[in-house]
C-alpha cells in the first residue's frame, strides 16, 4: 500500500508570515513528494491519537527507569520497588513506581548517534538509512498517514518552551503541509488570534478574498502546492474557533497543581486538553536534560517534575477511557553515560537506555530487555529507532511493512525495512 506523499535552528513562521514563507518553500521545491491528502489517499483511523513526550537533551536512565544502586556508576539514589514484582525504578519516581502496571518499559534501546544534532533527527524519524531524502518526524508521519480527526484541528501540534508558529522542517520530504503547529511557551502562535478591532464579519470577508486569490494562484501551479499554501490559514481559522483549548489561565487550579506548578506540568496539561479537543498528534517538549554537570541535583528537579506530570496524564487518560485509543511515548534522543565525569555529570550515551510507552496497542505492565550490572551495555537483543517506529505504527493499526510513502514515484518504507516491532511491547 503506497501513500503519496538545538532550538536555535527551528523554522519559525508567524501567521502573517506563513503565506509568504510557504510560497517561498513551494517555489524552491520544498514540497518534495507531498501527496494528495484531499484525494483520499490518506489512511484514516480517526479514533486513534498520539501523545509524544520528548525529553530533550538525554534523560538519565540511571536516575529514572533503570537504576543501578550500589555499583561503580550507580550514583547516590536508591532504587524503589514498583507495583510490578521484581521491577525497581529510581527513588526519584515514586508516583510512576505505583503505575508501572500501566506502561511498557523497554530497557534495551541502543542507537548510533551520541550527538544531539544527529541523534534528535535520527531517533524521531522513521528510517535512519541514508536514502537521499529527509524523512519526516513521527508527528509529520502520523499527520500524513492518518490525517486530521473529525475535529478539524491541526493533526500535528507541538507544545514547547521557546518560540511557536508553524514548523515546516519536521515534515521532511512530505512537504510543509505536514509540519507542526507549535505552541511556544504553551501560548497560541503569534498573530493567530483575530484582533478585537476586526469583527467576525470583516474577517470572513478577508478570508473569502484570500480564497479567491488562491483560486487565481492555482491556475498556473500544482494543486497540491495550493493545498499546502492554504493549510496554515485553515488551521488558524479552526483554532480561532477553539481558543478555549489553549487558554491555560482558565484551567482549574486543582488540575494545574496535580500536574505540577512548573512548565512541564502546565505543558502536559495543555497537551491533554489538545488531545481531548481532537488533535491527532500532540508532542510535548521538555528541555534541560543535557546534564553534563551536576547531574544528580539536576535529576532531582527534572525527574521529579516528569514523574509528577507523566503520572498525572496517564491517570487522567485512563480515567476518561482515552488511554485505550491514545498511544503515549516518553523518550529522549539517547541516555546518559554510566561513568560519572569530573563535573559530577553524565555525558551522552546511545548504547544502552530506556523508553516508556502506554496506551492503544501497548502491552501494559511489560518490561522488555535489560542492561548489565553497571548499566554500560545491553544484555541480549538491543533495539534501534527503526524498531521503535515499527512498534508505534503497529500500535496505531498501520502495517509498517506494507504501507509506503510515494516520493514522486519513488516508493519509500515508513520504517526501517531491516527491522521489526519490539517483541513483547504490543498487546
């Protein structure tokens, strides 16, 4: 089955810039293999969604999911028992220790890149092979393969610290239509909301004028180019009608306190609200995990906040029944070295680290793989980014061995064709 197709470098476009910027992208051929989503070639599975929690910089597995207390590199923290017999996590995760039966934990991830610039992209894309094209991030892949839900909201939104706007580069060869709409610092993208000085009626007239200009524009250009050009405006219009979704100030104080009165807690709560509103794929970012120095004091804060926010969102998704149709993934681009450096920190370590998953299609209460006594290497089978993508796609009901992208007539696998799902993770 074939389907057409660090923060300083992020592609930022405000609403007023979107049209010009998108036109520039189209003029330079950035669209690559953008397919005709409107033509019905997109795989539709409206009931399934994704919450993708990205801990940027490299979460220490030794201070979270895979502690090695009382060993050469174990660090100062104890391990504590969980509600899964024989399974321990760091004492910095007391809430998740009580919810381990709700997740699937893989402790045997081994990837190839120990730099942020290489690792972030390769781990978040479906195929690490060098095929001469830039593969889409997972969110863009889901936006392409599954489309928007019936809500009409953008299929791929990103809640993150820093700047917001439309992030076209995530989409790779799929083209800017499948980029992410980012809520920088949890706020609506700049210039998204209609100014109070412009009435609804006047705004409607302006939009009709835009559509008329698009029809004129389309006469000498590819249909899919026009569709991509219009996408950001349609997204803005839909979000304008649902401004209540991202009004963080209106969220109940009790909820905000339970998620944590910190940025990650607020962003995780917003992410849940966006899922409830009907966004297909919601990515929540947390920065600051690159703990080359003072790793242990840093972990007290970082892991503690994650433990609070992650456990709260799992609890809420389960209570509302959403966990049955929302795939949840929590991960970084790599782990951290067992060896402690001279600054009481841990460096980059792609050789042996952990990811956590739950939700639709996931075997909850499973712990897959293990590392050796010091946490330096994986014991037994190790799993790379390609294995992750096969697993995630299959959890969403997408056969990653049969479904392909069409890049201008070139069929491309949606996940590494020499890998498969991680055994024991899928329900």
